C-alpha cells in the first residue's frame, strides 16, 4: 500500500501545527506516523516526505530548517527539520 502525496501533506501540516511556533518536527517522525497507518516501512517514505515538504515550503505553508535556521527549499542538503512558518 502506498501513501498519497495528499495524505503526506495533511500529516506534515497537522504535525507542524500541533508542535506550534518555535518547535520543529523530524521528518522521520512524519514518515513513522504515516507508516504506522499504512502498514509500510517508514524508511520508504522518507523521499516522498522530503518531496512534499519542499513543495509546502516553496508555497510558504511550512519552513525547512537546518541547525534551527530556515533554508532555501530548493538548495538545502543534509539533515533537516520541519516547522510552522513564522
């Protein structure tokens, strides 16, 4: 069973809202939450989560953070976190 981009988007937005301003979410937490519901390995969801997160950040719905600071969603690399926009 695969997880749709719509479900990934809803989960990211819900989790970042619940964490609130000034707090961030590990994308692995998002993948694990989705995997539990879908019955799939969470590792397989990391790339789809990243893809949707980039789109959401580009549209201003979330912020992608590295070392606690917002980064350009088009050029960031490495470990990142997701947050509600300021």
